[in-house]
């Protein structure tokens, strides 16, 4: 995994990653995404670990696939899952 020194807003815009902060599951503080990262097929952001003191297990990560086939496969899987949930 690499951590490029890039502005999180620029990184998020480039890869279509939503920047909406999510509350910590422990303390409820909003955790902004501030740490860009990349792996072979994934791009993402990790929440700011200094935004709360609950520990690493409560930090949030958001990822998107940059592999077109994998992305299309995931989108199709979520559509099927949504249809199944609606039918229940």
C-alpha cells in the first residue's frame, strides 16, 4: 500500500470518492477523510486518526476500485442484493 502526498479533496475528486465524514462508532465525533492511499486495484481515503481518541479500530476507510471489470462486477452484485432486499 502506498500513501501519496496528495490533497484529500483532489484525490477524492479524481477517483469519485465521497468525502462526507462519518461519525465514530464509539464517541460519535465526525471523522473526516484525510489520508489518501492506493493499492494495485483500489484507491481510497482513511479517516483522520487525530479526530478522536477511540483507537485505530474505530477509524473509517472508504475505497473504490480502479479495475473496470471488478467495479462493474461489484455494481452488478449490489443491484442483485438490492433487488433481493426489496423482494423480502
